[in-house]
C-alpha cells in the first residue's frame, strides 16, 4: 500500500478505538431507573400561581395599551415637529440667500468706494496746491506786472507818436 492510504487506515483505526472507549464510559455512567410510586401535585398552589400570572399579564396588557397610545402621540408630535423644522429650514435658507445678496452689494460698494478713495487727493497732494492766499498773492503780482506792462506800453506809444 502507499503511504497516504496507510496513514488513513491508521487514523480510522485510532478513531474506532476512541469511539469504543467512549461507549464503554457511557455504559458505566448509566444507573438503574428510579421508580416513582406516588406523584402528588399541589393543584391549589398551582392555581394561585396561575391566577397571579394572569393578573400580571392583564396589568401588562393595560400598560402596553398606554405605551401604544404614548407612541402614537410621539409619532404625531414627530410629524408636526418635522414640518415645523422644514419650515424653519426654508426660512433660514431664504434669509441666507438675502444675506448673500446684500453681502454681494456691500462688497461691490466697498470696491467702488476703494476706487474712489484711490482717486481722492491726499494731504501730500493738497500740500502742493495753492491756497487762497497764494492765489491772491499771484493775482496781486499779476496785477502789478500788468500795470507795469500797461505803463511801458503807454510810454512806447507816446514815444512812437513823437517820432
């Protein structure tokens, strides 16, 4: 025989020997049956216990009816709350859209305001500009020069007439 078959046979023989040993042990464990001559049943105590169980069952049924009613109320409230929450959610969404629109307008306004501020003259820019006093001084100088120019022009005309 080849090796796998021999191994298999040895394994089967070992298992058979173990089974025989287990059967022998089980036979040793068996005892003679005990004979019961008289069996007494306490019917009164059993009825009392059954009555108590029935009473407990009735109480549980009543409590279950109350629980079912409570569950119905909770389901109804849950439905109402769901509707309320959905309404509030829609309201929040609408307000958020309005806030987003207003925020967009504010950003646009801020950007245009920033552009205006960039185009507005600063203190340094204004420092270079003439004041009222500067303009008055320039005008006085111009008037003085204009008067001198008129005088010179009048002298030239007088000299030309002489010649």
